[in-house]
């Protein structure tokens, strides 16, 4: 996996991406405008919102799970998603690796789209 993708994938699980909520906590005197999600413009931007709860990312997740014919409940946070032992693709190592690649691809492309809309 490319270094930048690994950094993003690792960053979302431990909350180290520079989302508006994180920047605001680090520097409370800084006024961020707008502070809502650049993808849906409906909720405050946070790691869990961008990658799991945003209407944009929910559509991506639903498409993925429709392809593998599995019903899915959205986890509370990204950390819980990574801890999920997804067995619909099988129990072998290749299946686990495929699941990791699919999750990384959704996160990476969501982050790229988010930045594309900002910049």
C-alpha cells in the first residue's frame, strides 16, 4: 500500500486526520468557517462523520455491501469498523486482506473527494 494511503488509513482510526473538529480543539481561538462536512454540508466535520456517517460515504458502504450481498449496521466509529471481523468474503488470509483493501479504498477515495471539494 502506498505510504500516503497507509497514513490516511492509520490516521482515521486514531483520529489524527486534520478535520475541522480536531483543528478547532488544538486551537480554540481559531475560527473555522465553514466547519461542516464538505461532502454533505449537513453535519460537523469529524473523522467518524466523514468516513462512516456522512450521506456520501454511506452510499459507498451500501454499494460495497450490496455487491457482497450482506446487510450491514453502521458502526459507531472507525475504530469499531477496523475491529470488525468481516467473514462474508471468507475466513482465509486472502479474504481478510481483500476486506482491508476495500475498507482502505473507501476511506482513501472519500478523503480525496473531501479534499477535492475543499481545495
